[in-house]
């Protein structure tokens, strides 16, 4: 008979704590929008541009409210508009009523809806046209965010189809650093519609060696998934030799067109290209845009622009089919 000896030690490693204020929470989420699902799954970084703060709204009686955050979230491979109510302590029934008031009066504020629609369209996310933008602003989702939720508040929120996220900080006693605890409290707001190349291969939608193309005004570039990164959520592409040549011939124009933000990734992307190394799909799309003026000024949602050569389906369509299987 095998004998085992165990030494068990109980040690406190830290404690959960609330944010110091709602403004502190707001600032944190504005800089880390992926935590509440406001990011683009085709990007290798979260997008602060997908959130706005302190939006005023009026009732027909003249009462004024100020919504903490309004964000564009990603769910089930599409977008939805989210109105966030932040509480530094508990979510109680009064907090649910407050968010209910925002949602009811949102639909009556044409100016706020129109301004939000223009903001959404200005992001130039290729899946969003004017029709979808109208649907987004007409049907916002309410989201409560706090470290604790009272049971009565949860019951009330569920009946109103309001969702909730638990958010708190964890201070480690071993090191001077913070961790963040985040979990769905009501609904599945932070569920990410993520995918990798291997998902499409396993679903027999593509083969790992298949080519994808991106075209604009008669110029066509070809690339394949990087076989080393098939299981990664950061999708990488390797351009064909001819496509690399076409892009590098316009390096001067690329650098002239690049803005301050582009420069954060551009040098590394061009260096990888010269070494025939793979590039994250968003940056690959960005190089095409800077080199040839199209097809889109938004690199962060590129799946609609890449076409599977064998089936002539967009990558966006293939990902959608994969999620439905």
C-alpha cells in the first residue's frame, strides 16, 4: 500500500477590494475596455475607441441623467451597444431602477441617438453599415458593474433583461501589484466570440495551407495562415513573395500615410515582412490600406475583407459558419 506525506500551509495571499470611486472605475474601464467586452476580436489589442464616458440624457419631464459609460461590445461575432451603470459598492434595486431610467429615456433622446450613430459609423468597422448602426442605437443593452450584487437587485435586473458584471480588484500581499476579478453576474456580457485558424480547419471550412486574398482597385494580395499559430487567438498571416514585393515597393508611401498610432506597429510589421515572417491579420490589413488606399481605413475588424480563394467566401462568413456549427 502506497503511503503519502503532505505538508499543508495556509497563507493569505491578498484581499479583494472595491475601487476607490466610480470615477476610478470609469477611468480603469476606459483604458481597459476588453474587460467589459468592448473590444474587437480580430484585433491583437483592445480598442479604447469603442467606449465613451459621461453621456447626458434627458427625460420628457426635463430631468437630466448622466450615463457612466456607453460602449460598443462584441458578442456572437457581431456588435451591440451597451449602456453601463457603475457602482463602487453594492448594486441594489435603486441602481437597477437608475439604469432602467437611462434605457427608457435613451429611446426618446433623438439627439443622443444620432450623435452615437455618427460615433459608431466614424469607427469605420467594416461589418457596420448605416442600417446596422441604426439597429444598434435603437436597441442598447443595459449593464450593471460593481463588486457586489444584492439578491433582490439580481431578480429585478433579470426581469428587465438588464445584465451585470462583477468587478473588483485583488491586491497581492506578496508583491506590489493588482489583479482584477471580473465575472458575469447576470447574463454573458463578457463572453468573447473568439476563434483561431484551427477552428476553421477542424470544422472543414478551410485547410491550413489555403490562401486568402485582399483586393482593392485591381490590386490583389495573397497570404496564408501561419502554421505555427493555428491555435492562437491572435491570427497571423504570411504574405506570398509577390505580395511582399508589391507592398515593399510602396514603403515610402506607406510611411508618409501612416499616422501617430500606425507608427506603434508599422516598423515591426515592415521588418517582419522583409524577413518573410508572419504578421497579425489586423496589421496585415493595415499595410494593405496604407499601401494602396483600401479597402478600409479600419484595420481592427478585417475578416470581411479577406477572401478564401477556394470558396470565394469572406473570412467573416467562414467564422460565422464555424460558430453556428
